C-alpha cells in the first residue's frame, strides 16, 4: 500500500503527535510506503520514521503567509486574519503537493494524522484520523458560561462565548465532505459524529491511540499514599473544578488523600483562582508544566489518575497511567470508558460526592491496570486495526 500522509506527527511532542509517530513506525514496519507532506518548521516526522526505506518526505512551506502571521502576531484583528490565511494557504499547498506527487507515484490512499482532511485529490480515497468530534471545547464554554463569568468576569466570558458560537458555525467546523472515512478514538466520539454532524456509521471507526509501553511502565513497588493526579490542559471541558470539589469532599470525609494538578491554565485565566483558593492548600500541589519526558516518572509517583473531562475522545494520560499500573477514574462522558480495566471507575455524573466515593473505593492493582494497557494500546495491535480500516476503505471505494 502506498500512502500520502500529512497531519501531526512527532516523536518528541505532545500525546497525539507522539501516538501518531508510533503509528507511522508501525505502518512502515508492516511494509506500507508512506510519503509525508508537511511544513518542516511546523511538523517534521523524519525523526519518527527513523530513516526507513519506505518513507519519503516533502517540505511544504507557505513562506509568505507564514512570515506574515509571525510579523502580525501582536496586531489585533490583523493577526486573526493572518492566522486564517496561513492555515488556508498551507492546507491548499499540502493538497496541491499531494496531487503533483500522485501524478508520478500513484498513491492508493491519503491519510490525515490527527486532523480532518482539508481537501482531497481526485482519485485517492481520503481517511481522517481526527482528534475527536469538532467543537468540544466550544460546547463546554457555552455549557459552563456561568462558571467562566464568575471566574474571569463578564467581558472575557462573553468574548469566549461569541468565539465558541463561531467555532460551532459552518465557518468554524471542518469540511467533512473531504473524508471518505473518519477514525476517532472512542465509540462515544462516533456517536457524536452521527448525532451532531450527521456522519453515517459506515463512514466512521473507533481506534484507541497507541502507547509506548516500554516508556510507560510500572515502577518499583512502593507504599501507596493515596496521591491523586490530575494531568492536562486547564480548560472548562477538563473539569478541574469537579476534581477539586471531589478532592475537598474526600478530605472532609477524613480520607487520607492528597492531590496533584499538573497543567497550565488555558484560555480562561480565572481557573487559577480555583487552585489558589483551594480549601485545603496543604493537600494540593500545582505544577504548571513539566517536560514530556518526565511524565512516566510523574505517574509512577502517584496512586490514582483522575480525568473527569467532558466529551473526551481519548485521554492519552489515562492510557499512559494504566500502562504505568495506576487505576483511573474517568468522567461520565469520557471515551476512555471503552478501554477500562475491572479496577477502574467510570463516573455516572458530575457530583463531587460521587467522585469522593470513587476515591475511597478504588484500589491500586498494577498488574490489572497494566494488562488492560497491553491489551488495548500496544502499537502493533493498534496499527493492525488501522490497517484493517484502511484496507476496508480501499476495497469499498474501488
């Protein structure tokens, strides 16, 4: 199989990009030939490909629009227009570069890693491995408008609400028409694509992200201290407020628990107040960021990972915690429910008392958690699922 690919792939970047790097390596190992198209200053997958003979790379650089975006980054309104122009011209050049290469090489299929296809080349089936349904953060802004207003003031709240409405409009949504098939990380995301956006089930599949099981592995046994970890971006959808309220409820009940929050405050700056004003400051530690290379050790230093996120397509930190032997507690609309072990807990709502009860009930069983990770997230197994979907799309479109 000969694939034209683009999107987000990096061996040393964030969770989605690094997962895609694992997939790229597995595809190449399986004998797939991959020609990758991207702007090297933005996404450079060559480290992930490790000089594999089946890999080729074409640098696609929209120099003028890219430089204009950089020079106007601090200019109100103009910076927004420049960013949109940069994205539009970049995607357009990607599609044209694939089209020119297709005339010479004849690709079987086009695969967009971590994004929805922004165009298509005639005669090539196109598959998008998206980061879940679009607009999840925008929907959470509208849902939690009152909380955002209380934390960050009415001016900021209304600004983000207007931007959220724009994101959910035809202007902000990706063009689904360019994708013959869409892959997301969970069954929940498939349902959302169908119910909210009318994407039929026969055009979607769910596949988890792969995890580097050698890097993310259990550490030496230690005495549990009931340290609960919250890891990720601090934005409304991730429900830091629920984590803190649940932790406070558990402490009031007399549970011997403490909490760690690792993540930077995102676009709603008022969320920092929740951390600064936590009722039991001696039981909470906040670290705005750590290098990704330190995440495995961070996980091993904790006993439970809690991710109460709403509309979570696939929480990589949940899968990484399982690989390190930690039990996990996930939110009521978290797609990771598809991949839990018998020792993990899936919340039914957003009540702090339910989360506190889950903290008291859950027990570390490293072998159980690790077995679930090996079953669901082994790169070779995930790549085999991806190849099966790609072959099915090829068969159907032919």
